[in-house]
């Protein structure tokens, strides 16, 4: 397992260097004040002013810092050295109070003290995790009584499709052995490197049951027939500003889901 995780870490280190310069992340407009958060997260998480927020798998911290701009006291965590280094430099450059920590999620209770009002994570995070029960236990560990966990994520059914969105290529149900993909560049744009990528599939039921087994109370589960449109999805057509659907699947497949669960 460590071999898979370390190879994924190397991939994300390389991706961070690519993403820093990419149009996809548009770092310059972020520095100028653009929020990287989507309207969905802002609406469903609610007012964060004065609340402590732990952001898991934060990459190089754009969403973390966007929450800080809305008044949250933020801590971002990622397993990539390059990502955490860039996040810290951004926070310093923009004079945004934020703490960033380099840690694997499963090791986080040994690396970080404290409890939080909100634990947050979003978009493209679950496929890098081999064990959702341990993941949910870590989330519960860091929540204050009365605090809540929130995730917005691409739907695992859409995750089965090939890049063209025309056929199912990947499994829906979880397997202990990950799916290996050769990544040329990244989802954010082309690059001059090719590295292996290891993903674990998780059906929606596994996500929900892991959260419930960790002792959290489900407040809502929402599914959406669209995803956020970007140039990273070749098979996606924009139907409203910022929103897209896979070509040929308009209204037929769930594209994203969101979930909120509270620690009583």
C-alpha cells in the first residue's frame, strides 16, 4: 500500500508544479481576489465566519484560502510536499492567516492536535483513498461535538466512464487492488512527463456507510445531473455558465454528489 501512496505522492508533486502555471487553476486571478469555491459549497456549508475549518486533501490551498477570505480559521492538509510548500507561500504572499500541514490523512491524528467546527473536502478526493472506514474515523476524530463534515465530489457512476464519456471502462465497486493509469500531464493540462496513477473506486453506499459507522449523523445527501464545466473534460458540454453535462448523457446520469453529516 505504501508503494501506491508514494507513487501517487510523486505524481501530485509533479502535478503541483504544472498546476501552479495552468489556466485551469488561474493563480493570478486567485491572487487578485477570485474565490475558487463553487456556489454549491458556499451555500451548503453556510456561514464560516469565526469557525474553525479543517480542509483535507487541500492540494495547494486555493479553496482553503478562499474559506479564510470568508472568515474561517483554516487548516489545510495534503500529502504532497510541493503542494503544501506552495500553499504556505501563497498564504504568506497574500497575508491570509492559514496553517498548512503535510501529512497522509491516515497519519493525521498523530500529526495534528485540536478539534474543528467543520471538516471539509471536495472534488476528486475519494479515489486516492484505499480505506474509507479509516478516512471517516479520522474525520470524526477531528470534529467538535456539534460540528459537521461536508464533501462535494464527482459521482462514482460517472467515474466509471472513459475520457470520452462514451463507455464504461472502470469498475463501480471497491477493490483492494487499485486501478493503475498512466498519466500524461494532468487533468489541468498537458505536461512533458508521464507517471503512474493509482485509484481506488468507492460506490456511493460505501461513502455513506463509512460516515455512519464513524458515528456521524447524516443531514443530507444530494445528487446532481451536472458537474462544474472546465476544459479538463473533453466529453462535457456547457449548458449554463460554469455547468456542464457529459455529451449524450444530459439528465441521464448523476455527475456529482454532496453530503453533510454532523457529530452529535
